[in-house]
């Protein structure tokens, strides 16, 4: 993983900073390891993931609740196991007008942590109601520093869980800044 920085924290970033949303989805196939690598190679210090719990307890990275829009398959994200997740094909023929290679796959959160944890800042959103606890477990298992992660959720209960376990979190469920704080 050439070119990746080491020991970067959110506190070190100048403000404002840019987050490669879905890995830079206006330029690359969203939520793919290849897309994350392009974003990081272009100097993005922060990459964002949308994380959902899979049927076997694994964590898949995809924005939607179904795989229909992004892959050649159909069905609910939550119905996949980690094994079937790794069999999905990103529909490269339609992603950003084509031109991307075949064989792109949506990652498991564990893969993102293995390659990018502690080397790139992560902004990970719990997309399913049962994902935050397992996301934190995975971050801790990989030894990812809380200072290099911003967790996010629309569910206040997820935010409280993250805070209680020592993680920084953004509550996406309010437009009232004082209430959200």
C-alpha cells in the first residue's frame, strides 16, 4: 500500500477537510477497494464507508439496503453472508458510464480495516441498526486508534454506544446543532 501515510489523526487535519464520500463516488465505483485506493492516491486523507450487518454477523460495505443498484445481482444486503458478499460483482458497465474493469467487488469492513486502518482516516456509518457494536468490535480487533475514526449514525442509540466505548461519533439524526452536540 505505497503512498499511504502513517499515524494520522483527525486532530491533525486542517479545517475544513474533504471526505471521500463512498470512497469518492463521483470519480470511482463507490465502496470498492479500488476506488478507495484511487481516492487515497489522489491525496484524500479521509474515506467514508457505509456498513451493514450481514446474515452471518459479517459487515458489508454498501450504501443501499439492497445490492440491486451497484451489482449484477439483486436482493437485500442483510440476506448475504460474508461468503456470498465476496461473490458479488459491481456492475462496472454502468458505474460512472463504464470504463472500469470487471471483477470489482464490494468489500467487507474487515478488508477496509486491514488495508486502511490507522493509515487513512475512516468515517464509517452504521447503516443497519445492528451494525455499530460489531463495527466497534472490528475496529478494536484490528487495533485501529479511536483518534483515526469518526463513526456516524442516524440512530441516537448507536451514537451513545460509540461514546460509551470511547469512540468519536457524529449523530446524523438532527439538524439542530445544539441538540446534536
